C-alpha cells in the first residue's frame, strides 16, 4: 500500500493506492471517506491498482479555502496527475458519483469506464425525475443518517461501523459547501467508455424509479439493480457489488493479468462439477 497527503489549490488530499495494474478510482459518498471501501480493496486490487482518497473536508483531507464540492473534480485531476495515471476506471458512490461524472465530462479521454452507484448527483433532473426526487427529498430530510444510507435489513454492527467511520469527517450533508456542475444525462453518452448505473432497490435517497428514468436517457448505458439493499449497495452486498464492477472492468479490458476474475471465485463450479 502507498499513502500520502497531496497539497492541491486550497486543500490537502489524503490518498491510498493498493495493488498494481490498470487504475480504478473509488470515490466515497457524503457519509464516508476512504475507509468505507474496506470491502472492495482486496477483490479489486488482485488485478488493478485501486486508488482511494478523501474528498476535501472528509477523513484525513482538509478543505482550506472552503470550496467543497466546487473543487472536487479539480482535486481528482491533480491527484491522478500526481499518481501518473492517464486513464482510469471511475467508481463513484452517491456524492462521489458527482465527482466522477464531472471528471468524465471534463476529461473523457482519461476514462476507461464509469460506474454511477446509488446516485444522480451532477445530472440535471428532467421534470419526471424531479417529481420523484422532490418527494424523496421531502420524505428523507429529517431522517437519521443511518436510516437514509442503509437498508432496513442491514445488520446493527454495520450501522455502528458506518457511524464510527463517518465520525472522522469534518463536514456532513448539512454543512458541506459548493455545488456540482450539473449537465443533462444524455450528455454522458457517446464519450467512448461504458457507463454502469448500480443502485439498491430500497434506496430512499435516490429512488430506483428515478434512476431507471435517468439511465434510459443515457444511450448505451446499463443498469444493475441490487435487491433488498438501500443507498449503500457496496456495504450491504459487497460480493455482488464487487463482481459487477469487476465485470465492467473486464468488459472494457481494463484489467491486469494476475489475480482471480471475480471476488467470489471460490464459489464457482466449473463445467463437469470440478471446483
């Protein structure tokens, strides 16, 4: 593992890298930081270089000039330049998807694949989508963060772990500054890389009905729905999440030559019944 703190314009960005091979960036949501990806590191780092980082104001990163979301894409560009990565796969969860979408618009030639997970950040809402999302925003505004981000069936220890990791963040959804630059969903199409939408069917923040409508606007994209989980599919169903991301990487040829093809390889049985 490599780790460090990189000084950018108005911030100090903490990062980690794991493994070797074509790079995959994991961008966390508003309640998380780099540590919340603990369930993805081993599976993805077998054949890829996994890059974790804390958005400014989260985890071990510092937002020195208070630009918040308005500087997230800029910070990611500087980080990838520092790490010498010209082309990466982007996996963004919730808020992190807004960062990845903004990067994909700004530098599509540097994107091998884009996974938009449990999120519609950075996307202009059509009237139909806005109606669904306005109702969701009203319903969840006063909810406890755990009820917002985890499904009803999530184990209690997972909820406790989430709270503990989130406690290291200096900002949350109530005081985070800045805004993403939103563009129509259709603008994501035709940029030369595959686009995956991945969402839990029980997500109360970004309702699956809204995600379906947005995904239909992005020509050539596809949607994977994870049953019986909420806003944090990567936490609640890590094997299914990891295997979906690994399949995306394989589809675009953005994988190394070593390691298992999928996170649950031991569970597969070859034709003929031999493991």
